[in-house]
């Protein structure tokens, strides 16, 4: 049995020291309070994990699908129209005398 890198002999030593320091009457109460603290930490951790998963699923669902890229033919330019020059002819104006 190996908890947090602590083997069985180390755990027994820690329990004996705790028993000597706190006494046999106080030790079960300390164990209960530590158990409750560990349980609440586990519950908070699971709740955080579930919330994180839920938010990532919402984000993925809300993200629009990427557009597919398609190749278009290279646009061809129409030939330029020949410029038509209009010739303006002037008619002489007769002078009135």
C-alpha cells in the first residue's frame, strides 16, 4: 500500500506519533474532520471538471463550422473595346454684316 509516496511503515509511525500528541479521545474526531475535508475537496474537483466539460461542449457547439475552400477558375479579362474617336466637324458661322 502506497499513499502519496508514503509506505506502510511510515504511515504506522505517523499514526503512533499522532496518537501520542492528540490522545486516543481526540484522534477519531481529527480523522473525521480530515475525511470531510478530503470529501469536500473531491466534490469541488468533480464539480469543476463537469463545469469545464460543459463549457467546452457549449463552445464547440456554438463555433460555426469552417467554410470549405474551393478553387475557382482564374478570371479572364474581356478584350478592351477599341476606342472610337468621334470626329467633330465644325461648320463655319457666317458673319452678319
